[in-house]
């Protein structure tokens, strides 16, 4: 029996699963964030080590050691070769850890380092062919076909892209409110919604909130539900914003489908991220548009967690040896 | 003969003119920035004092004093009452200055504190009725009618608004380049333009430039000429971006006209800011659209500097007493 670790490392938490080669999850552990570009390498190492320790500890008696043959780390913000080298260094340090009750049996092919989108795809669908449409604070669409070719669209961050994301929906909502206030565009209930939610005397005070209090991307993105709710309640302007977001996500997804899949392919698109939970039925709008364009494509919610996807990818690295 | 000071305080420099009641400029001085929200009150005071000193020094023998009856300060970022109180405090400190060869004869009505858009309007047109369309890093449209009513549209900053601004043009250009690279939208010469200008191996490296090097709003806005040039050279995508910017500015200007001017009014719209200097004839496109909608409205370049406008407003405060 082979044992592997699957790690999902993000900006708010790190999740680790311990999995055997029958895809059974034997243990699961959580720890703090592990996006090393924000919090540094040492803190990232600690989070990952702690998540692994919890996962292993759940499965194995504390006095015993477990033999780990593969590891997959799916981390946010991993895109450049330089990032991968940094993570390889982290794995070396894990192998020297005095804390973990692990006998490491890793080989170069069984250390898988990838972006968090890929593990979300594999976990969300349950195998490694399909498309993930990840829409939270940011947005990215990633597909993988049977030949193992991947295609990514989006994921360019809040300034350069992230179309359809919570950040973009929130910003579009505030812009629309201010345009209505200026008299440039039609009236919208968003003016009152933002005033109420942010406790503003005047919608002009958005300037105070956004610039003088130096709100960050996540804080702004957290205002997206205001737009979502206004849309659900029938506000025309809010509905245009939601429809625009859907259009962008449909276009990005269509591009991935057209690029790496044969026309008419039967495949699944998994949606993950906070934006899909909205009350304005953004998931429905998206699924309806996709199925109209691609009748053989099914839009689903995730079957498993990204960390589970990382575990599957770790196991696959052993099959491929 | 009455003498007044007109001060134009911005993020990069402070300009002061010394003017008499026949609108003659007797002296002009320049100093460093004076946006107190960024650089602090002490540094702002120093810039303003230094600009005044240079202006007065140009006109008056160093041993003699000049009697100043009014002052107008048009400063960037002045919008709230709290800001005006801060600037009033600055004026008090100027009146106690040991450096300035000035006998102050200010009264409460002859201390005019306003936003930099208003002095740009008055300076640009040469009197205080009309509209200014200020489009640099940010964008704002401000109008003033014969009754003294003002209407502002835009000026909400780079996150909440600034439609048509250099920042928005630059960001739209980069987004379009990345969408073309993704295969989501039609090809554009902007991909090559940004690569060449920023010395990138791959257009993906925009992420490196914008996020990892933490480029600010001004640095990003300074990329707008890349989009402008591509548009001038016929690139379709770049031209759509420029046309969208023009549409936003026309809409904002139309809103100001419709709000405070009687239909058919003869009036002037002055355009100031870096965006109007572009090679893609954005000024022409704007003027053509405006004149189609409002045949009695003339789009002009500025007649005088904003500091001159501040001087005129200072003089007007004396007339109004």
C-alpha cells in the first residue's frame, strides 16, 4: 500500500490530506496560510508542516512512522519556474523535519508542485480531465484534456484581469452607484445598498472608505454580495453587472473548451469559489449559457476538496513512473 | 491697486501667481508638491510659502513689502469640509510667516479655498462660466453656470471611477493584450507594444511589473501613450479603447451641460490634462461628438494656467464683498 500527501495551500489556510492508493483519505489536517509571497518562506513551511502533522496524526499512532511515497503541493500564486524552485526547497526542508512521523520515500517524479487551480480541477471533478472555473476574489479558468494538455484563461489579478470575480463585481457596483449619483446613468438601488451596508451618510463617502482607509482587494471583494443581493431583488443595474460577469466567465470557459477539446466533447466544468454561492443565480445563468453553446458540457459543483485533488495528483505521479 | 495671490497646488508641483486688479500677472513662482494628504501639512506649507516667495520676489524689490488683499488656493484632493479647515490653518501660518515680504490684508471672504478643478476651469476659459474636462492620471468634469451653480461628474479616483483617464486607458490596454494572449479576444498589436516598451520576454510578465514591482497609479497611467500610439497606427482594439474613453468623457460632459445649463446655451468646454495631447486625436473625437450633441458648445484648449484662474477667483472675492 502506498501513501501520499495532498496539500492545498492558500492565502487563508493550508489543508493536507493523507491518502492511500485506493483513494481513501486516512487523515486530514489544517493550518494557517501558506502563500509564501505574502507571508514569507519560514511561515509557509510552518503552516505546511503543521497541516501535514495533523493529517498524519489523525491516521497513525503517534509512535509509529508512515512511509510517504509522493506529495503534491497546489499553492496559490505559483506560476513562475522560480516559484517552483522555492517550493522544491520547502519540500527538502520538510524531509529534514524532526517533527513529522514520516519516513520519506519521495523521488523527483513524485514531488508534484502546481498552481491551486489544477488541484481544484482534479478535486472538483474527481479526475484530471475537465475544466475548473474558480471565481472568488479573483477569477481563473483552467482546463486539462485527455492528452494532458492544459489551457489557462484569466487569472491575471485584480488590475490586469479577474473578469467576473467578486472584486470586479463589487467595483462595478460602486462605479454604477456613483454614476447614478452623478446623473450619468440610470438610478439603482445600489446607492442605498452601499450607504446602508457601509453606514455612509452620503454615497460620496465611498471615497473615504476605499482610498483613505486604504481598503485592500479582499475587503472590496467582500462587497460583491451587495450587488448580488440587489440583482436578486430585481435591480436592473445590478443585474447587468451580474450578466456581464457571467458573459466574461462564459467567454473564458468557451475559449478553454475551444482550445483543448474536440468539438462535441463530453466533459465537466466545475465551479468553485464564493461568487457561485450568490442569490442572484449566477451559477444558473452561467450553466444555462454554457449548455446552450456546448450541449455536451455539464456544469457541476465540486465533488471533492482541492486537497483531495492534490492527493489524486500525487498518486498519479506514482502511476506514471 | 489691489494685489492677490493665486495658488495651484498639486501632486507634483505648486504654482503661485501674483496678480493685480487689472488681471496683470506681476510675478510667478514654482515649488514642490502641495497635496497635504500625501506629503503632510508641514511640507505642503513649505511648498506654498516657497512658491509665494518666488512670485512676490519676481515683482517686488526684496526690501519692500507688498499688501495682499486676497488669496485663492486651488488644491488637489480638497473635497471635504475637513480639508478646507486644514487649508485655512495653512493660510493662518502663512500670515505669520517671517519669510514672506507681505503685508497681509486678508478677510474671511477673501480667502478662497477650492478644488484644483475649479481653478483649471476659470484659468482655462478665462472667466468662471463653462466646463472643464480634466483628464490626466484621473478624470473629472466640472461645470459652473452664470448663477454660480456648479456640477461635478466623475473624479472618483482610479478604483471607483476616473473613466476615460490615462490610468483607465492603460489598464484597458493591458487587459486587452492579455485577453488576446488568452485567445479570448481578437489579436492586437498591444501585445507587442507592451512587450517592447516594458522589455518583457513574454506578455505574462506584466504580472511581474504590475504586482510584484507594486507599480502605482501614476506609473500605470504613464503607459497610456502605448495604447494611444497603437490607436494612431490603426490598431482596432486600441481604437475601441480610445473610443470608449471618449464616450465616457462625452457622457460626463453632457451630464454637466444638461444639469446646469439651459438647452442651447452658448458655452465653452476646456480640456486639460495629458490625455488630450495623444496622437490618436482623442481631442478631435471628443470635440466632434460634443458639437454633434451641442452645436453651441465649443471645445477649447486652455487659455491660461490654473494658477491664473486662482488669481481671478481671488480678485472676484474682492468684487463680491
